[in-house]
C-alpha cells in the first residue's frame, strides 16, 4: 500500500493530499531509510518514523486498511513504539 494512503487510513492526516504534501516536504523514514515519495510501499511489520506536531512518532505497521474507518478501527492498523 502507498505510504500516503496508509497514513490517511490510520488517521494521522485529515486528507490524503495533506499526507502526500507532508511526505514530500518532510523527512519520513521507513525502516530507517529516508523517504520523500508518497508512493513508497508500506507493509505490515515496517517501522515508520516521522515528526508530527511537537513529537517524533515511531509506528509499527500492524495491518493495511481497506477503508478510512472510525478512530478505534484506525488504531488497530498500528502500534506505537517509544522513541529511544
């Protein structure tokens, strides 16, 4: 699944276009590798690192969403990992 679509499904961004712009302008990492393309592939087991607001988020992808559902459903797509 595309990174921008997954971030939108997981409700980190209100719209997919906001997720796309964020990825292209910011330094997101997938498994420690810097990514600046919204079409980067995300799969379960991958670790995403990105700054959102005042804190750095470290997220483990648990599942891929089929739709953008309610917040409780979106929280099942990832697992929060505390940054070291």
